């Protein structure tokens, strides 16, 4: 268990006290006091490692299964002895411009909080430090912990959405740059890859709207009614993040359509240029074909000015066609 326990402490009146050695005794001690609770943080525990926590805190088997297997949608489940919440923090990698989603499970109950983290993106260490620096908030117990975690996750959504907005503006500039000013061979692939990143973001942030709305309402077990305004604030920030992500997705679809339209226009321009040069090349080909048929009775072949006249006719025809196509914008 020490390998998977990131942190463990009893908080009395919003202040951290000793690190307990035994979960059962610490939980009994916290429940005996009306101003204390136990907070245990775990990182990717196995089933065997989590069995002790499950037994001591009487966690529901279905919630335990979800916490161990991960790959869950954000949700909020109410059980007899605990409240189970799943959140998906997102991580933005500026080097590769990619978005990945981790998972964070939170159990809260009577005088205890158990957090299970999968991946490296969950901001639990920072949340714990921030709460420990604000005992007036932390003294509200497990509800304050759930609020602080939700607020940190959603605020990070806003930060990642801002980073994606910057990347989108750069991509938009590249797509609408003048032809020939850059390499556009992989532009469509970049747009599609960007769209996949936005989709990953939407899968993390979108389903969290329902749980936040429930927490912002009344009647949720193990959550104080006084916390409703704070959860409403988190829900409002989440709505803004979702709207921003939806806007990014729509802009990406428009940019992809514009890029494909540009590619079609450029291909049409290329085909017109090829057709114009082919039309100009058809004139000397036709003349050469006529005078290369080897008929016996072709009087022009014996005229002294036939060759310069034919060459001049070909030159005049090609110059005329070139000026015509140039004026029409084909060349």
C-alpha cells in the first residue's frame, strides 16, 4: 500500500494533523470528532492493493470496479455509504500540440475522502496544497475537497482551450496563406489530427455537465447545501469551456472545407494551364500531321515560300492562342 498511497492525512478544523498508520483507527477517530475527516490519495492501485481501502470505507463494489479499471465517462453516482464522482483532467503537450485525458475518481462519505488517480494529469497535489493553505475552506470537510478538485479540473479545461485556440489560429493562417508560400501537402492531415485532439477534449469535458448540474442543485447526499453556489460557479466555467471547444470544432470543420475548396480551385487552375499549353501544342502538331502524310500531289511542297509561311502561320497561331489564354486567366 505505501507504493500507491500518494498522501494520507487527518484534517481537523481545516488543518492537517498527523499521518495515520491505520485506516480503520483513523476513520473511527475522524468520525468521533465532528470537525475532522480523513483524506487518502491513491495512484493507480491494483485490485489487491485497493481491497483494504474498499473494506475499511465500505465502498460499493461497482464504484470500486470503475475506479480500478478506469476508462470511464465523467459521472456522479450516489450509493448508500458514499458518493462516487469521475472526472477526466486533460493534459496539453506543447511540444507535440496534443491533448490527452487522464482519469480521477473521488469517493466522499461520512468523514472521509478517497481519491484514485490514473495518469499524471490530475492536479491533486496542487489542490491539496491550496486547500491546506486555506483552512477556512478545508474545514467544510469532504464537500470542500470535491469542490476544489472539480474547480481545478474545470479551470485547467479553460487553460487547455486557450492553448488550442492559439494553435488553431496558427493553422488558420497556414491554410489561408497565399499559394506557394508554404508546404500544404500535409495540411489536411494536420487539420484532421487537430480535430481528433478537440474530440478527445470534448469527451472529457462534455459529459461532466450533468454531474456538475446535479452538484449545483440540492439533495445530493454527502454534499452540503451551502456549497451549491460554488458548484454553480464551476458549472458555469464548464459551460464556457464546452462552448469554446464546440466553437473550435466548428471552426476546424469550416477550415477543412475551405482547404478542400482551395485544393479544388488550385487543381482547376492547373488543369486549365495544362489544357492551354496542350491547345497551343496542337497547332504545330496538326500542321506537321498534314504535311507529313506523304501525298504525291501536294502543290505547297514545291513552292519556295512554303516552309517560312507554314512556320510563320504556326508562330502567329501560337502567339495568338497564348495572348488569348493569358487574357482569360488560363496562363
